[in-house]
C-alpha cells in the first residue's frame, strides 16, 4: 500500500514538473538573428540572392545583431508576410554590447504559422531594411 502511494506521488510530481518546464521553455523561447554580415537592403524587397534567416515559431524574444556600422538608438521592427500583411510590429532600443550593435525585441507571444516572411528593421524615421525570414 505504501509503495502504491509513493509511486502515485512520484508520477504526479514528475508530470507536474514536466508541464511546468515545458510551459517555461515556451514562454521564454528566444533566438539570435545575426545580421552582421548582411547589407541592410532598403525598401520592402530583400535581395533575391540572400539566404533566409531561420527562427522557430515558438520564439517570443529576438536578439538581433544589427549589420556592421549600425547606430545605437530606437528601431522599429516588424515581421510581415511576403504579400505585406503585418504579423508583428514593435520597437526596441539598440545598444552597443561587446562591439556588437544589439537590438532586443519581445513579441509577448509566439509567432505565426510556419512559412516565408520578411523581417523588416528601420531606425525610427528612416527607410525599412528587409531580410527574408523562414519561420519553422
């Protein structure tokens, strides 16, 4: 009888721990997007030969390493479908950290469906720079 109760308690604790860890991982899922070797293409069309960036759809936070020479300050960030429909729009403050201009962006929730999108970034009051993006 004691073994049955102990086994039941262990199973319940194990399941509860698994659920909590899974929810925690989904809530803080983050990714790094490294644009340091990419040119900031002006406009809403990315360069046709540029390979797409890849991020999981469970991402709710991005650390974006901006292209070399990018300024610190306020930036607008959006993710849109290839046809231009906005999926996410937000702002962030780029800071210089260890020689890298880093822009942190929180989505507050995971992203859209899997597919092809555009990651668009601009210094506030400037033109958009576009990068192809695959959400998997």
